[in-house]
């Protein structure tokens, strides 16, 4: 039984206050902006060199330099091994990760976990928490000095730079520049993704790469084809006509699943966001001449809000979209979309294969993405880029030899899609967790139970790919859409930058906007109230967020 | 010779001196009560039906099925086959039973001691208890205490920190103070110690109150999940509510086609099946406690 010493109690309390926002307590010197420890400029950080893996799995659809991901129509029949030997030294490797899947069986009843330990040569001790409880658990782990070897940093916890500096290892000496070549799978991750883990002028973690392509405005391609309708309107007017032709309330069919995706502030795309894209509105912020302008402050957003309200009043939006609990939004919209009750629905690009799994329309089911058309002849439509990395994995401060051992393990986990290592990491044991079906991998229920809850991919993952098991058509469609979307996309200029106020108040600020948007669309408030909503957003923290991001942008140039 | 018999209409019983309700009023009351019952029962029926529905029906009905066209047990097979839910159920039962027994023992003894004026440390302990009613420790101080007591990853972390509820102690203390002091004095005169008085005089008279307090504790232990999140890192030791949360709150989409001969149940069916499994134990136990609950819920409400 550990005894409570004053030193340990104080240390835990100090780390907790870092997370709680009292950053200056740990500051050697603080800036007047109150961002905690002085943030060194993040320009000039030596990012790991990018060395594409030679002799790795060859995709059916090649990755492109502009960010389009590689695509695989099937999992390779004879996956090659890209590493040699077991990376681990038989020790226990602990990791804290969040999961979006049900709990996995314990090690003794989990062949997938056992196979993973065997392949890695370590004993994985995984502390898994539901995504919704991630922040609470991270708080106590920091306060109780109970951080594991590896920690998934998801989102932007409050005072993240100070937390990283106090508790986690600066990885620049281990991975910066050519140092990463000791770990070929890590070197296979392009430089773009590494920026996610750069704080305080140093590199603090290994990214979990995704893609820069944002959410997709899906449509039921099979239904539009059956009706002989053009799925790609050329203007907002044609989009309205399409919505009118798709809506048939007598048959409980509406064109649009929702007017505003409340998850929009996390990158979701609803009707409002789609019209903003038609009008060429940037994602979250627009940066020009050293000044940031919020999306909310742009006149085009008010115009998009007016158009969305008209579509809602015209009856083209599913009538239950506003009565759905926020926690069930995505699932409910999916249900309507799969059932054909809503023909157009915005969702993440990773949901593409899931729609095929859950569809009930049979073999004719097909979906695709709709590009935002130019609103009119005077507009230039854009799509939105998302943060290229989902999260990054930080290493608890430890001796050099221990860090290197952990890096070998994470290097194995970052083996690319199509390799033998990836097959074990993601799917598990053949015959138990997955089987071959029509030449492709089909995961069993046991496999889903055993692997999903462990979410080991959040500890280490190689570059993402487009792959829908058993649905080659979906892979081809997604690849083709990505090739259209990415060249037309614009990035949030604040991606990868840190604002303390944004970390603390983003939920409150988003709530101000979401409440007003929903009230205006439903006619509970007039459109003329929008400027006062924006004013409220500004004074409640929006202006502070702006100035902090502008400061960070100036330092990054 | 008697005249024709007038058939007697049975009138609803009424309180003497009041007018019995008319047929119209009784009809309105019946409709209102039926609606209220339906509001309670229909969601419950929907949960069970959705857990037994197929993917097609779940999708066509928008995620909530009232009457399944075709019964599928795939969701129950999925959640019970891995052993996670059954294990979590066993853990929840153990923690609930053990926790309730420990909590009742601690609460009853503390409440009895505080109900006897002049007992050692009476006032300071009572003040401490009242202080605990007003102020609760934060997450981090509690975590630090649990950690340094060596209880992390232990089932005791789910019992000991919440073993004594100050409010329950106050309620039970008030009940004990309402017992006739003559009973306790006569037991003392007969040579009974305080523990004997508690065990053989006070507790037998307090069955209803103890049943209610016990039920409060039991429901609290059964529903608790946040302590498990904070103190238990090993997911194999998580109670049922934590496991339910990972099913219900998380909505990770399934990808890919299932293997031949295997049906992957829809996400909503999995969630509802877990909810059904979690409710069944409470439904089994509650009828046995209901009569005590009815009497005990008025504990302290009526004096004299």
C-alpha cells in the first residue's frame, strides 16, 4: 500500500491544476496572453523524414501527392511481412486509449489479444475508456501520476502544451529528421501528419493518420438513378429542384436528413454547411492579411442560413431531425438514409463501407458523394479539409532505452495496410476472428467483439487507405470522389495551432451558435437575430480565441 | 306476494358522505390512466422488441421496433457469447450484494450510535457527517485517496468509497430516535449490551426502514459506473453499467460483410439487448422488497 507523502500529493495536485487551466503555476516564464509556459515557435521543428516504404503492399488505386489515399479492392491474398522478428523485449507495455466500441473480452478469453501479444513480443496492458469519458479519466491519470507508457492524445485537452511539457517525452531527438529511419514504418508516414504532435517547439507524439478530406454529402445513387435524376446539380437552384423532386411526404420520403448537423462544429456536414460550401465559405476561419475571420462572421453564412430556413419551410427536410437527441444524431440519420426515408445525408467518409453493411435495399444499393456546386455564377464552391490526423500517441517520460523499446513496438503497429502485420493487428486470428470470403477478409462476430474494444489502432497506425471489405464498388466510388473533393478543398488555417480559450470554451461557444441556428431554421427566431448571436459568440470568447490563434499563426510563419 | 325485483346496480364504493363518480368521469379517468400506462409500457416493449428485430425491420422503422415481424436472437447471442456481459452481470450482482450488506452494517451502527445522546465523540462525528452532506470531494481528491489506499483495480474501490451515505445515516438516525426509549431501557435493565440492544431490539423494529435504506444503497451500487471508470483499469472487472455504456453510447459502425452463415446484428438491437439484460435482475428482486418499500418510504414522514 502506497503511503501519501506530501511531495506526491503536491505533485499530483500540481499536474491536475495544469489540466484545470492554472497553467502559470508550472510556468518558468509566462506570456501575457496567459497561455501557460511560453510556447516556442513551432516553425523550424525538425519533423521526421518521409521515406516511403520500399517493397510494401501495392495498392489497386495509387495514393496521389495531393492527399488522395491509396485504395485496396480486396485485402491481398498473400500479405507480405514488412518487419522482421518480434519488436518487444517481453516487458509490459501500458497504454491509455479511448474506444468507440463495446468492451472486449479479457486477455484469457481473447485469442485476438493473445495473438497480438505474441506478435509484438510484449504484454499489452490497455486502459480503455469510452470516448465520452476520455477527459475525466485523463484528468485522474495525470493527477494521480498514473500515466501509462503510451497515452492517446485525443482532441485538445485544456493546457495541452503545459501538460505535454510536464509529463511527456520530447520525441524530437528520437524521431526528428533522419533519426526516424531506424523505424521504417514510422518513416512511411508523410510529414503532413506529424504536425499534429508539435507543441512547444518540439515533437511530442506519433500521429494516427487519416485523410485531409472532410465529411461527405452522401446521396442514394440507386434511388436517383431509378428516378432518372442528375445527382450533381450545377447550382443552388438546381439543388433546390432536386430536393423538390426527391421529396414525397405521402410516402414518408424527404430529400434531406437534416437542416443543420449539430456535430457540424466537429466537422460534420449538414444542409447548412453544404450551402456554405456552395458559397465558398472557408472552414471555421479565413485568414487574410494577418487577420482571422470566423465563418460565423461572414455574410455568406447568414445567406446560407436563410436558404436553409427556406428549404426547411418548404418541407424538404425530415421533420424529425430536430427532435432527435444529439447523442443519437448520426445513428438516426443513418437509419433514415438506409431506409430511403432521407435521400441525402452528410457523414464522415469512413462511414462509406458501413452504409453497405447496414443497408436493407439489397444488391442494388449504392451511394455516392455530392460535390457542392457553385451557388451561382458569381460564387466558387469549396469543400472542407479536416485535421489530417485523428490523434497522436504521446510517450511518458522515461529513460532513453525504454523509449526506444516502445518505439519499436509502435513501429510494428504502424505497419501498412495489406501487410501480414496489419492483418494480425486489425483482424486477429484466421478462422477465429476472420475468414476468407470471396477472396476478401470477412470479420466474424467474435472478431468484432475481441478487437473492436481494444482499439489498438489508436496506439499506432500507418497511413490510412480506402478499403471496404467485400464492397469493391464502394472503394472505387470513394476513391473517385476523393479525387474530386481534395483539389477543391480549403483547410482551416488554425489546424494544428493551440488556443487555450478554444480548448476551454469550445463547447460553450459552439452551443451559442447551434442553439441560434436551430431556432432560426425552425422559425422560433427571426433571421435578423443572427448578428446578435454572432456578437454574443464574439464577446463570450470568440474574440479571445481569434486573437490567440492569430498570435499562434504569426509565430508559425 | 312481492312486486317485481329491481336489479341492484353495484355502485362503486365511496367514502361516506361523498358523491360517487359518474360514468363519464370514470371513463375519462380510465383513458388517462391507460395513456399513462402506455407511456411507461410502450418504450419498455419497444426496447425488448428492438432487441429481437432484424436489420431490415430496425432500419425500416427508424431504429425503434414495436412489434418484430421476425424474431432474431442474434443480438443476445452476440452479447452473451463473448462472456463480457455475463461476467459484468456477475460483478454487478456481487458488488450490489456485498456493498449493500456492508453499507447497511456501517450505516445502522453509525446511526444507532449517533441516536444515543452522550455516546463517545457524538457531536464531532455528527458535525463531520453534516459537513459531508454539504460538501463532496472532487474527482481528483477521491482518486488520490483510493490510489494511496491501494484500491486501484480492486472491486473494493467500488464499495468502500461509497459505503456510507450521510443522508441515509441521518434518516436512519431519525428513525432510531423515534423508537420508544422504554424498550431500550428495559433491555439494558435485563443486562443487554449496546450491541445486543441493537441486534435484538432496535433492528427487528426497523425492518421497513432498513429495507428502504438497503434498496437505496442497492440501486446506487447497481447503477454506479463512474467509479469503475476512474478506479478500474482492467475492463474485465467492469460492472454491467460500464459495459452497457460502451454499447449504448458508442456507435462505432460495423464495416464489411459478415462471413457465410453468420448474421451480424444491427447496432440498435445490440444496445437494446444489453439494456434488457441489465434490467432483468432488478425486475426479479423488486417484487420481494415492494411490501417493505411501501411501508418504509414513509419513514419519518408521519410523526406520532
